[in-house]
C-alpha cells in the first residue's frame, strides 16, 4: 500500500513534451492530502469503534450485574417465602407481593438494558457498513485516478 510519503517522494523522469511538472506535483500533493485525510479518518473511526466496544462491554457487564441481581433477588424471595410460611399467612402474602415486584422491576430493567445493548450493536453495525462503503468508494476513486494517470 502506498503511503503519503511514497507519493510525495515519487520522482518522474523528464521527457520532451512530457507532462507539466507543476501539474504533476500539484496532483501528487492533492493525492498526499487525500491519503492523509483518509488515514486520519481511519484513525478517528478506529478510536470511535474502540469507544463503542468499551461501551458494549460496559453494557454487557451491567447486564451480568442485573442478571446476578435477579438471581439474588430470586434467592432472597425464596428465603423470604420460606420464612413467611413459618410465621403466618399474612406475612407470606406480603413477601410474595414484594418478591414479584422486585422480579418485575429487575426484568424490566434487564429488558431495557438489552434494548440499549441491541441498539448500540445496530449503531455499530451501521457505522461499520457506512465506513466500509466510504473506504470502497475512496479506493475506487484512487484506482480510477491511477488508471487515468496511466492513460495520460
């Protein structure tokens, strides 16, 4: 793969009735600038991708924490129900209501986290697709410029 430095340091032999040296140098400078911009875009995109990966990891950790909380809530609920059965029917009914609310709240929170997680994955996928299309179109333009330069 060519680097901006490779293009910048490229020297062409001079011939009679050859290309305008200033035009060739300007064109090479334009190519160097375009490549530098693409490289910077790639660096920025890679950094953004890494940030999104960190966010996904954070959401996955939150999902595990919530899952553990649901498991713990279920165990706590079972313990409360067992203790309540030993004490009285009133306490049992109260503990069951409280356990159901805790589980429903935890399940609702898990569903919301999963939705956010899926949305983040979709945003990442869309970004990757757009970036791929951008890179392919830029590569096609560079190929066309090379072909045109070779024809001239």
